[in-house]
C-alpha cells in the first residue's frame, strides 16, 4: 500500500482452469500482470511468445531490486529452478516437496529402531510390516503405500542416481540407474511389500491417509502440503503413534526428496505495470508475508527468514531440514506433457504389474520395454 498498488486476485477451482483461462487471454488486453504457475508452465508460455518478463531485470535493478542478503536468504533449490534458457521466468511463491512419512512407533514394535535410509533397509521394513499385517489376517497391506505420481517417480529415480532425466540430448529414461529403480519398485510390488488401492470399492479410499492412520501402511509417499491432512487423519483415528518425515532411501543413506511448486510469473506488458507487478512480488516474498502464505498452503517456507516467522509442527520442521537434499523436476516446456506418460509407466510397472503378473499369459512387459517406450515418447515431446 506504500505505493498505492491494489491487487485484484482471481481464483480458480483447479490449476487446469487457471492454465486454460491464461491461454485464452494470451495476446489480448485481458492478460494478467502476474500469474502463479509451475516453472515448466512458465517455460511453455515463454516458448509460445507469451511475453513473460525476465525477472532478473528487476531483481538486480539498482533502485528497485533486491539486496544480495535477500537473494541469499531464499533457499537455493527454489531460486534456481526458475531459470529457463538463461531467463529467470519465475520467483518462488509456494513450494512443497515429495517426501516419505514413516510410523516410527509401529517400526519400533516390529523391532526396528532406525529409520530405513537405504533401499535394502526400506525393503526389509516394509516387508516386515506387510508380514505382520498378514499374520493378523490383513493380507496385502502394511508396507509402502504405492504412489505413481510423477514427483514420486522422480524421487525414486533420484534415489537410484538419476537426478534429472532431461539431459542435453533429451530425455534419458532407459539407463542402468533408471532400470535399477524400476526393477526395485517392481520387486516391492511382486513381493506384496507395497500395495495400492487405486481401484477401490465404493466404500474405500484411494488416498493413503486412512491406511497410514490405521497401520495399514508403514510408509507412504506424500507432498509436504499433505502433512496436515495426515495429521487430521491420525487424530480422527485416535492414533497417537509417533510419525516422522523421511527422504527417499539412497545407498549412502543421505536421501533424496523432490521439491516443486508454483512461482510468480510476470506478463505485464508496459514498464509501469511491470514495476507495479515487481513491487507486489517483492512484498509477497518478504518473510512475514511469505510465511503466512506457506502456513495457509501448508507448504514449505521459501526462505530462511520465513522459517523464523512460522509456527512449525515437528513434521514440518523435519521436512524443512530435508530441503538441502532436493532435486527438482525438469524446467522445460516438454515436462508438462512428459509427466502423464511417466505416471503411466509407474502405474504399469507397479500397480498394474501387481494386479496381473501372476495371471497366466498376462500381458506383462519387462522393465526395459516400459522404459524404452517412455524414453521414445518423451523424446517426441522434447522436439
């Protein structure tokens, strides 16, 4: 308000609606000055000539820009994921991460005192949980609740050595590291140490929250903004078990998580509107405001200073401690189209495989076949 700037905010029911509406007004006078979108969507608009402004023009402006300590205060992984073709198309707004949640109380009851930070330890513990449930008559439940979302797939790929499947030569999915990751996940599915309920009865849920709260999953994949939902599910189930946030397991036990989210993109056409939009971004990204946004969204703080302005649950504090282990999705327009086919590949390799692999003459494809097709399709979208 120091500058007399008033923001008119337009909300949408879904992110898809926001994208559709923005696409409809590209090149018209109805174009918004600011838009909230993923880095890959900003890259797509940039390639389409939507007029996205390189924010470095304002960030490093001697009069209106940011001080070095303000820039350094933002977590580097969030800051760096907004650059595409040497253009800073976005400014971190709402950030989350794909993590694992782990029932430590139940693990202790199974005689595991340490969290599963390596793939072997993960496999052993989820199989023990599955066996424990089977011994009580709950067959096929108890281990890792399988999730086939693209961010989960990226987390597992990163855990086995593929930090970014997009290389200078295009998408590279059919590699020794990715084959190892997919083979590991298939083994989890085949051993019934992982399970999923994506084809439920009308009374059942496809979400992991209820199953985790009822000790039908020792580990589950969630994004940080889903942690409050899990906390509510635990309270509803009157489950006082101690649960914690973990990274995805790696051979060296250091762990990996995938950070992603939404950024402010500037579409304002004139200098006056651009400066107003930039001042709005600056105000929204101040520690006090950005902390309030993170609390409202249940997301991660974008900066070290914002952390100091937030009320943290133990689980959110654990998630914040994992930010430094982050990899990020490819910052490329093609990633918008590659995500669904990566999800399909994960589904076929785990959930669908578990459903049909024991059936005689079932159309089960080898891991290499799935990844070869995934790479071929991804390369087509990258042209």
